[in-house]
C-alpha cells in the first residue's frame, strides 16, 4: 500500500500541522507517501467562482503530473477542498471527452496531458477504508480513554461525491476514534457547514454557523477535523464567538491524524501540536499516560 | 474577458436574459419544491431563498437575480445538490451565477469577487497561494469602502505569523518558477472565443 501525495497550499502554511501529522501517522503505519513533483494550487473555492475552465484545468494539472509520475497509485489528498476539486476534475474529464479535450489544450501549455487513469482519495477514506480501525488499534501505545471526541466531517469530503460514507450522517471516523481508546461525542453537527470562505467575505454568517457547531460540541474534550478550512474556522474565532454569543467555551480542535498520532505515542513536535490555535494543555504529552502492557 | 481582479473595472449593469440560458438548461426540471431552501445552511442570511432564485433564473429575471446577494451566500456545501429530488446540479448553477457576477465586474459583489479575484491573481503569479500577499492585496482593494476590515483579522494574523504559519511577504513579488501565467492566458483566450 502506497500513495502519491498532494498536500495542497494550506498544508505548506496555515495547516502545516495537518501535513506533519499525516506524514507521521502514515509513516508509523508503514505507508509510503510520494509527494507530487512541482504540484500547483487546485483553484480552491476561488476558481469555480471565476472561470469554469480554470476550475477544471487547475486540478487537472496535478492529476496529469500524478499520471506522469505513476499511473497506478492513488493520489491521497488531506484537504477536503483540494480533494473535491481533484475528484471533480477527474470524474468530469473521464466522462466528458469534449471537455477533456478543452482542458488538455490548456494543459499543453505545461506540456501535460490528462488521461484520467489515477484515483483520487481523501485521507479519511484511506484511513477508514484501506487501513481501517484495526490497523490503527494495533499501533496504539498511549491511553486516550479519558477523552471524548466530536468527529467533524464538514462538507466537501463527502458531498457531492459520497464515496466512502453517508453524506448526511457520516460515521467513518467513529471506529478510528474508538481505536485510539477515546469515546465518541454523540452529536448531529458532524456534516454541517462551517461557512467556509464566508469567514473572510461575510463573517457574521460564518460566525453563526460555527457558533452552532461549537455549542453542540459542549461536553466533548475536542473536535477533530479533516479539512484545513474547517479547522481554521472552528479554532481561530472562538474568542470572537464567545464575545458575540456568550454561551460557548473554548474547545480543542485537532486534525484527525493528530489524535491518532497522539495515541501512537508520536511526539508533540512531530504532530505539530504547538501549531494548533485552540488546544488545551491536557493534549500535550506531559499529561498523557502509557497504556499498561 | 480577463481574470484580473474586478477592482480595475466595475459596473452596476446586469447581463442580458440570454446570458442565463446555460443555467436554465441545467435547472429546467425544477419543480419548485423548496428542498434546496430547506437544506441550505446560509438561507437565514439570504434575501431570496434558493427556490425563489431558481424561479427567477427560469423566468430570465436578471435584474432581480443580480440585485440579490443569494448566490454569493452559497458556501458550496452541496446539501441542496445532494437532496434535490430532480437531481439538479444546483451548487454548480450557483457557481455559474458567481462567474457571471465576476465577469460582469458588478460592484455590489465586490467583497466576494475581489477576494476570489486576488486569490486567482496570486496563484497565477506564483502557482501556489501566498497568504499574506493575497490578503494584503484584498484589504487594499476593499480599503476605500471598508477601511477597518483588516482589524477583524489582525489578532489572527499575528497568531499565524508568530507560529510561523504565515510569512511576511512583499505583496508585489515577481512571478516565481511555478507561475501559471501561460495556463491562465490560454484558458482566458479559449473562454473569450467560446
């Protein structure tokens, strides 16, 4: 089992800890990742709001790079927005020959051609489906049974392409969380929208959505995410939301592979735990205890 | 058509009804059931409900559509697309409306179009996003109408800089080795001739 790896822009900057933790956890499970050579931006949520052709061509560049490197391995993508853009381009261009020709005329500027031969996989899909909870459980060295974790899936890892889980009531994170020893916080907000880039253009609207999510997380020790945009919206505006609504307290927000890595006994530094914007001291290593043999 | 940020040329005009035809094709089978409205997390902030917006699109009411903020409030959660009993690509149709507002340089959508435009301009020059460069340019464009906008994000910016998750960047850096200039030029010339 091995994958090509598309980190995407966020994972080189504001979501560096997601990149660190993904690499550390995959390494611990013996899964090699090969980063795409000279990858470029997938267009994020901007391309689709500006140009239909670029919204397909920008992700297609990276799919074509993957095909050139190795036409067989799947491309693993941790960011849900990147994942959807790559997935959508792949599905659209596999089915629609005319659009594939148009996109390939654009890709010719970079001496690339897309055939549609590689698969695109979200990190959660790979963890839940290819590796599975049992593989995770076998690697657990640290007891996290004192923690209750709220799984937050957001939108774009399961909508509109419901590949590996139910798009309205997803459960795929639950066995993985239980495998770490932690309990699952029961809630209905796992697949609700965080407001995405509204946080930058229509902040009041996004704050309302994040407020509802944080409120429902009451009782959980942490929320885990699988998307840099969700992570940032949930972790970075907690003070603002508390000043505005006065009824939420701060809660730790972790990336899923950070939680798994903590259970594996991987160091705080290798998981980038110092980079999170909302993290309680209890999640740092001096407060953890080893599972008795 | 050009993809440069909309600040350079703005217009208050709305497009001709014929411009809606490709979107009308996509949503022709709409039965006005309102499942989209009931599924939308942002509906509480919209002036037209999604159902109402699709009716306006089918009736070619460009004036009403482009007086409304509804499509800019779509956060692409795909709930409506997933639930639509006619299986219509509603999120994609929202993107089409966003693209029309972007191409038309419509002043009333500037917070969104300037944000997306500067994002696209940054990756055009550098191939990947440069957060500080992109956000600085966005704030500069918004400054005449919203001079205090950066204050809402200054605390976060400082935290990100301190943690080394964002770098201080010169907002007018020359294009780098991953420049996508040729890709953008080709896409623009193709879209202009279609």
